[in-house]
């Protein structure tokens, strides 16, 4: 894995990543601290501003100490990290190396990792998230190498399987089916990919309770970032930890605390909205949905909602890109996550924003690429297909289908006839290339792609726009259209003269291809008999 570009310890910008809010174009290389060799700075002024905090732990770690840490047990790592997290005066430059050692031990699945994850999670919440002071976290981030560890891809929070998806199966957006590989690859490519599939299927990332090592580590890592972003109210479960006061005060004042809090909010949201990270970390990211709701409330209430340059393209608040946050919330609901109540509130809030009358071209989805919109459309149809009217675990929470419908229409250009070309392009992209864009790997998405063909062939855009005026709230109910499509029987179960069943069958043929569609129908006919 390529070593990530360094992060400025004070401004928390990364080489190569422009930040208009801080007037950084991304091209300037950072200067290294010549004393500790583990902190980087945009310029001398940044280093000078950071020195008061950084000097507490600015020193090289002795080679003998590094050798000792490399042999640490889980208990030794846990003891050191608990000491660092309880008192800013205890934070030391060894912290980075202890964190890295702990991650390695989790990956090795050694004894005691379950207790360590629980203890460190509790310590981070009790001494950092619920602590009104930012002193400990300011010192932690100022420790050598820690800004890079927390605010760059040096730590990807991926399980072994999802890391393989990211690097070996990126082309297929997940683990592809064997049938898809047989249909799309030549002989040499098929052999190569099937070998990778065998390696993938043999991986077992689970640990105590079936939990991957990435999830165990995330209980500490993600909570460190959340603690930099929000002062939470003490509660029994971390689901509510993000529902507090965003730290640092006004982010526009660019104080050291507000810079850290804003960078932490963006990092936390970007991790949460990455499907592979969410799949790797699960409930360890429980505070994310409540943090997203707190951020939306704050930025709306302070009239900074989606305002550049603090917010970047498609963002409503730092790190909260409208499409990706919506997809993360839908995923939380489909997984029956404990944060369901907050995911629903976020979706309803986003749905209300989607139908807001934005001025000029200030809509946060303006200029969004067709491929990205199509990806959102596929994720939304999957949610409509899989989401029940009530959420799981008997919590009696109604799924926000109306808000999801408004988001789908707006982001995909269906809310206004003037965006008709965008809407048609999005729908066509989802139908034709959905295997590479859907939340599932290539070969698992034909049933969703078939609906997009059905929608296009049925001219639903023109039909809806022709029957109601633009701007009416009841226009274009995609949820209803999908439910009606889903209830159309398959051809082998319908009368021969059923026109809708024939049309659905043709759309399935377009999605699956002639060969796979016939195999599928033959299987269904055999079962039906």
C-alpha cells in the first residue's frame, strides 16, 4: 500500500488535497518537524501556532523502546493507551506505535482482543467524548504521526475481505458472481479473477462474536475522531454520542480547536459514508448517524448550510455529501442498526432539503456526474425493494419512504421537467451499467436494472410530467411505481396474454442477457411444475 501524503498538524490539510476554506491549493509540500520527524506543517506560521501543544511530546522515540513496543501484548497496549487517553500530560510520542501494534494484534486474532476493544471504547467515551475540554484530544493529535494516522488513509478501517474488494475487485464494485465473470471475461481473465475469488472466499476476518478485527479497532479509532468533533452527553449506548454540541465554536474563526473539530467532522462522515468501511466496522460506527443529525442542525441553524468554501462540492456540512449520507442512512436501516432512529431523522431532514426552493445554482447536487447519480438511484431502489414499512427489532419506526422518494427524484433530475435529459441519462446509466454501480458486486444487480429498463420503456417520466404540474408534492411517486412493478407476476406464473408480465419478462431479459435469462426462466418453470 502506498504511504499516504502527510497531514499538517495544525491546519489538518493533506498534501495533494485542495482546501479552499484554508486557501490551500494542494500543491505545496509540507515541511517536517526536524526534531520529532513525525509532524508536518504547511508553513512556519502553522508550526509556530502549533508549538505550544506539540512541544509536550515532540521527541524521537528511542529504538529500544520501539523494539519493546513491537513485542507488546494486547494488555500492554491497552494499559498504555488508557493512560494516554485519561490525561493530556501522559500523552507521549509512543502512542502512534502502540496504536499500530494494537491494530496488528487485532488482525492476528490473539487472545484478549474482545476485552481490549470494550475497555478502550469505554475509556474513549468516558474521558474524551463526554469531556467538555478538548485538551486531551488536542495533545493526542499533536503527538508525532497521530495527525496522519487519524486524518489520512494510513488507517483505512477495512477488513481483509473489504480491502480485497477495494484493491482487487474495484472494477466490479464488490465480489462478482462466477456467472458474470464467465460472461464478461476472456479465458485468461476468467482464470485470474476466479483465483482471486477463491482467495476471497477463504478469508475469515471474524473474531470474538464473529466481529472482524477492523470493527474491534474501530471502537477506539472512530471514537477518537468523534470525540474531536462533538461533546456528547453521557448515556448508556454510543448510538447517542453524536447528539451533542459540535466542538470548537464557530468553524469560520479558524481557531486551533475549530480547525480540529471541523476536520474531525469531515473525517468521521467520510468514513461512515464509505460503504466498505461501514461493512467492515458495523456497530463500532454507532455514533455516526446522530453526529450527522447534529451537524445538519448546527449548519442549518447558523446559516452555513452547504456554504462554500467551508462546505465542498455536494456537501451540506463538512463531510456530509447529500447522496452519500442518504445512502449510509438507508444502509443503516436495511442492516437494522441501533442508530435507526437517527438515520430516519437524517433522511427526513434531507428529504425536506431536497424539495426546498434553492436560489440559482446553489443546489448541493448541481453538477453531480451522471454516474454518481445513477449509483444513488440504484441504492435507493434497493432500499425501496428491501425496506419494510416498519424497522427491525420491534422499534415501531416507520420507514421514511416519502423522504427517500423526494431525494431520488431531486438528485436524479426527476423533480423538474427542465432536467429531463439528466433524468433520462441517469436512468439509462443505471440500466446499462448498474452491475458496476450498485451496492452489490457485479452479477447481483439484474433485478434492479430490470426496473430501470421498465421505467424507461414505459415512458414514466413523460407520463408523470404530462399528468401533473411541475412542483406538485405528489408528482412522480417512484416508490409506488416500483411496488406496482414488483407485484407484476413473472411470465411463468402469469396468463399468456398478460401484457405487463410480458413487458417485465423482456426487461429482465435485457438485464440478465439472453442466456442467463433463459436459464433463470427454466429453473423457475421447473420449480413451478
